């Protein structure tokens, strides 16, 4: 009987912690980098030579629609998940300069191409 109460108590604590983490917003950071667009419409922000996939949380479904690969962006985002490619939620995105493919490091383009994010 005591073991059942202990298991239920542990499950309730886990549920409460999960709810608090889901409801409390994560601290936001601002980053500046270069944009890389995939053929599927995914947008990446290149930070210090590392591509970070941006998941749109701006409320504007077409926030990445007017961007081009190489554009310089300022993005307000939450924590960066360390996968490859890295990922984050973007809450604000502003193009602060134009650019082109020549502004993206070749190793970034090669890495994204090898994983199928970009076409050859």
C-alpha cells in the first residue's frame, strides 16, 4: 500500500514539474547571423559557423517568405537545442541586411547538403 502511494506521489511530482516547465516561458536571447533557406522552406540562422534551424513562433506564418540565403538577420529566440542542425524557436525575426550565397561558409552549405536539407 505504501509503495502505491509512493509511486503515485512520484508521478504527481513529475507531472507538476512538466506543467511548470511548459507554462513558464524560457528566457529569450537575441542573435545576429546569416540566413540559409532550404528548398522545403526551412530557415536556418548561421551563428559562428553553425546552422540553427528556426521554428516560427512569431505569429506570422510568412515571416521567412521575403528572406533570401545570405541575408543578415536579427532573431529573438529561446534556448538552442544542440542537435545537428541545432534548433530554436524564433519569436521575432528582422532582416537587417542583404547578402548572397558567398556570405555563407562553404562547410555550412556542405553539411546541410549532405543531410538532405539543401539540394545539390
